[in-house]
C-alpha cells in the first residue's frame, strides 16, 4: 500500500509539472547508487518531464526509470538538474527504490534565440504606400 501511495504521488507530481509552460522531455540513462535490500542499484533507462526547456538553466524533473538487470525493475524519481545544448544532467532521489540517482541524456533544448520572418508587404502597392500600382 505504501508503494501505491508513492506511485500515486509521483504521478500527480508529473501531471502538475507537465501543465507548466515550456516543459521539456528527457530520455537517457540513469544510475541508482546504493546496495542492500533494494536490489535495483545500477544502470537504467529513464524518461523525465523537465520544468523548463531553455539551455543553461537549473531545472526540476520527475521521471520513470527501468532497470533491466535489477530485481526491482521500475523506479520513480524526483530530480534537479542543469540543461545544456540538447542535453541534461540530473541528480535526484528514486522514491520507489529509496536510493540516490544520477542521470544524463538527450533533451531538445531551446537556446533562447528567436528568429522572426521578414515583414511582408500586404498592401500590393509596390511598397510606396500610395495604393495599388496601375499599369496602362
């Protein structure tokens, strides 16, 4: 029952982060540190919802991880991280497995530059502002 409440709380947190503007999606590898009764330490694959998609920013993230070689195959984490050019590095805590976690992976980041198209002359007047050009 306790794991169910943890998963439910994590899902609610994921849904609240995803409704914010400019969120990003992370796909990468994670490593859970630790040993003992929670035999899920090791390398895994992860997908995370990230609080911002801008480059060179500190961000928050929540994610779901899969550990193919572990007894506990799934993990749910809450992390903080830093974005860079098309990537993210995170440090966090795996709630289900009760272990610290580090992640590195791909994220489509926005570098903040905006390119606007050239203005379009919709007057059809040849650009002189005097009305339509008439040819005889």
